[in-house]
């Protein structure tokens, strides 16, 4: 079932700012390291823009497999994919969630381990496979557990090439004072978007009329807004001024007025990027609002993992997890926009 969506954007103007020529930026690449020691490149920055030049087909040329004489178009203008650094590493089963792979990044910690790629391999995925780089990383398949029933090669960490190391995004606890303060200040925005969608879709045979019509709370704004908002995930992306936050805030309609054990109640979800100004001021940079039934199949969750700050903004690696798929995207946050530069399908979760 498809969600009902609304877009919200607020332009952020920095008073007194003037155009300044940006300093040249070095090239880099980012990839996902697996427990078996293989590394799957997902995005490349050539000094001026991001791309995903790594081939999507899963055929392996035997001549290429013997070394790293890779075609120039695979390199995205950076020259070599031989020398990498494993900057952020999954510490292992003690910090991982065995039932859900969605949170494998929760335990990431900075490491800085040199990695040398020495050839090409086909790396197995669940119901699929990827062309990958073989490396000198130790095989940790016997000790690194991502989850019980997902990708057969657990993700070990994130590696990059290039001279500029990324920074790790800070995960905020849902019940932390800072998180609660941000949610409180966004509650009015949430209520406004939810009311707008209900009004716009009230005559449509869809999620609102079909899944939620039996929920008395849904039709009355005061009863809706009495239901507390719950934080699904919250991140502080960049702590320097201005600070950037990403949150996913949900209102669940669990208590339905219907005697039907098979009925599936719905929820409203706000996914929002905000910029902190002076004092306690918050400004929305970009957001998405959706209404879904309880299985959430039509919704996705974003996990900002790491970033590079530069003169004109911030480049983020974002993990996007859906019901049946996993993607990695490079997202750039500038003064007033959130722009997706490139997106790579990583694996099918079925």
C-alpha cells in the first residue's frame, strides 16, 4: 500500500553572506566492507561531483580478476581503488542486534585500519550478489554476526580512499533531553502536516479512508494530538555551526475502536532535516510526511552514517532501508536544500 506524502521545505538565508570560490577538493571513494574481507564500492567523488561508476552487472571478467587493472570508467576519475582505510568498524556481536539488520551502524566506532585491495570477486548477498574487491582484511565470518536471517555476509564497516577522513554521525537517544526538546519544537509542524493530509485525502479510497476510518482518534484533531509523538531515530549530523539534525517522528494509532483482531491500524511519520540557528531556533531544511498502515511496507528509514564537511555544505553517506531492499545514497546539505547526488542499490532483503 502506498503512503500519502507531503513535502515541506524552508529556505534558510544567511545574512551578510557573499559568494566565495570554493577550494579544490580531493577525490575519494566510499565502500562497504563485509565480514569475509571483501569490499563493495558504492560511490566516488572526483573532486567536483559524486557518481556511482561501479558496474551493476554481476559478471566477472577472469582477466580483471587477476589484478586491479580496472577500466577507467569504473574509477570515477580518482585514479585507483587499491588503497583504502577502514574508518568505522562494527565491533561485533556484543553491540549488534541479532534480529534486525537495520541497526548495524549503531555500534560503529572509528578505527583507521589500512586496507589493500588486490583483485575482483563476486560477493554473495541474500538473493543477489555484487561485484566486489578482494582485500587483505581478515575473514571475520565466524565472529561477526549481523542478524539471524538477513544478508549471508554481515557488514563489517565502512571504508574510504583519499586523504580526507570522514566523520561519524552522532546517534541521539530517543529519550535524551536534546531529542525531546527538538521534538517538542517540531510538534506543531507535525500536527499541521498531518491535518493537511487528512483533509486532502478524506474523500479518497486509500489509507486514510480504508485503514484508519475506524479509528475514532483519527477524525478528531484534539484526540489525535493527545497521542504522544514517538522518535524512531534521531541523529546529530554536524555539530559545528550551524548544527544539522535528522529525525523520524511517528504517531501511532494502536488503539482502534473495532472488534477485529486482524485489523491493521496505521501511523503518521515525519522524516525531517533541521538546522539549528541561534539560541533555540530550528528551521526545517527538507522533510517528507507520510501516512501508512501498520506494516510500514511503503515507508523507508534513513540512517545518516558518516559525512564530509566542506566550504559549501556537508556530504553524507545515508543508508536507506525499505521493507525489501537496502540502498546507500550520497546526500548533500547546503544552506537551504537537501540534494541526493547518487543512490546505489545494495541488496534485496528477501
